[in-house]
């Protein structure tokens, strides 16, 4: 049985998902399927806009690269002092 989700609630869920909240958590919180939210997200974005999922993946990769650069810089500076 499917139930109709009010437009305001749908927009609230989409906004939270776009800011990085986990879809699984939102689905549990609002009592709806995560597949429903993923469907909304895919319909909500058009091909010219980067998807929320890709954005979050790039954000995580960027953080990891910054961490690695920090480690390498530290190792290089310690190596020069010896």
C-alpha cells in the first residue's frame, strides 16, 4: 500500500539529502522507502547539475586527498630535519 507524501515533506527530505544527510537515515526518520527518496533525487536533478551522490563522493575523496597531502608534507618536513 502506498501513501501520498505531502509536497512540503518531500521538499524537506530532498533538502536534507542534498546537504549530505544519509538517505537511509531520512527514510527511517520519515517512514518511507529509501528507494522512493532516491527516485525523487534522480527526478529532481537534471543532467546539467551534478548529482548529490556524486557531490558527496567527491567531497569524501577531496577530504581523503587533503589528509594524504598533509601526511606527505609532514613526512617530507621530518625527513629534511634529519
